[in-house]
C-alpha cells in the first residue's frame, strides 16, 4: 500500500482514520490558512478548504496518498465555527437548541505522484434537543465546547445534546468513513485488505 498522509492535526480524525487503515499513516499538518468566503455555499467552502489543505501538504512531498478534510456546522444557513470563548459557546448552543442542523464535511484524497485527486462532501442532519440556560451552562462547564465547531462534541458528553442524526455519524465527528472508504477504492486502497 502506498504511504498515506493525513493532513490534519485533529486527534479525532487520526483515531477515525486508524479504524479504517490501522496506525500505518503519517500526519503532516497543513499550513493552509482557512479563510471565510461569503460568496461560497457551505458545501463549496468545505470542499475548497479540504482541497487547499491537500495541495499545501502535497507541495512538501514527492509521493503518497494525502487525505484532508474540513467540517463545519450549519444552522439556518449560517456556518458556525469554533467558539471564541464561553460567551460565544453559550450563544451558539442557545441558537442550536431544538433545531435541525447539518454537519458538512469536504474530503479530498490526492495521489502526490500521479496528481490524481478526488474531492467530495458529506452532509449529516442533526436534531438538537431543546436546552435550558442551566443545561447549556452545565455542558459548557465540561470544557467540551472549546475548539469544537458548533460548540459541541457528539463523541463526548455532547451526545446528550443530540436527539438524533440522519446520515453518517462519523461525519459529525469530522471524517465521513463510508465516503472516505469509497474514495480510497479509487486509489487502489481496500480498507478491508489492510
């Protein structure tokens, strides 16, 4: 199997990738600076960022299969990033309370040697529970809101904020494994044979 490179500093993405292909991959964090583009729809934005991360890492290598991803949380058409502070997390969670939102990921797989690249996206619908101010503050006090898009982590205590999901659970965590496995087949990587 060709060397696989994950272009992400996310420990969650690393854990998820290891469930597919084991621990035999390298992590090279992209130095690409994600900027907001007001003229891009959320799907187009995550695919753009994902591809740019892969291109950035590819510029440092002669070979290998790069996997990169970008995930956002969308509520009422607006992208919710990572909260700046506790007040921002509280504002986000109040906005998400009782709403149907989406986790949208762009994912790129790129073969550095051949230049072959595939970029796709995954959308998962999430129904959030109604949350009181007290409930929101108790969740913020867990510390899980820090560094999380939409101010929650479904794979942690944030699971109690989510009434149900429709779609790929792993997409909400940050790496849509079903779609990624199908994309890797294009590059000759059979995750069941690894």
